[in-house]
C-alpha cells in the first residue's frame, strides 16, 4: 500500500499528516482554519487520496505558518508514499470549471520541484482567510513533494471559486499522475530509470 505518515513539530506548528494514495478520498482535516480545511478536503476527495491532517499552530499571529507547514508536511508525505514511483503515470492535467472560475493545472511528479503560479485572487480575504496563503501552500507542497506544478486561472470573478477550482484542478491532476499504468506497472516512468 502506498501510504505515509509525517509528523512535523517546530516552535510555530505541530502537524501530523497521514495519507493513503490508493484510497477513496476520505478525509479528516483539522487545522483550525475553516476555509483551509475545506480546501484540503477538496484535495483529498478529488485526488482519491485518504487524508488525515491534524495541525495546531500560532494562529494568534496569523494563519501563515500553519498553512505553509501543512504544505511542507503534506508534500513530504506524498513523496514518501510514492516511494520509487514505480508504475505511476507521472503526469497529470486538468481544466476545471467552477461557476465563473476556470483553472488549469498541469503537473509532473518528477522530483524536480517548480511552481508556476498565474492565479489572481481579486480579494485580499476569503472570509478571514488571507488569499496570499493559497500560493504559499502550493509552493510548499510542490517543493517538498518534488512536483513540477503549473496552475493558471483562465477566468474568474469570485476568490472562493478561483481558489477552490485551483485545489480541485490540482487534485484531479494528482489523481491522474498517481494512477498505476497497467502497461508499465513495474517500471519507473523515465528513460533515466529513476525519478
């Protein structure tokens, strides 16, 4: 089974992430940040990754450390659960509509982290959530998961819709990339022989 548990404790946060890449999308995400939990739930559900995240952080300062460190721990858990990446399809992409928003995500589970982020969120906050933290999460997740990740918002008026479409588009791209290719289930998808 492709699963992993990562615990990360710093002076700012205490986070445990438990994932199963071959799940059904069940989730229990508790970070103390309502909107962020909602986004993590979308990521689990649409990637079909079973995900449990427990995080406590210095929310009396702001949400930044908790969101970024959750991205770090989740990326580390993903990398650990993939192992040597034998059999995965490696690439995934999705063009995802959500009402006024249309977001494109494309990724490569290459072990070469890189984020291209062309997403404008029109408001500074979604409820009490700082919209700058959407990019911060994906930067940390891509870096520590070894993901080349491109996310582009092609349309959108509502910040909630754009952010949620981004999480769902990345989730669907992950689902495709993590699927085992039955024609090459024993091979690493690279001419180098490793990723």
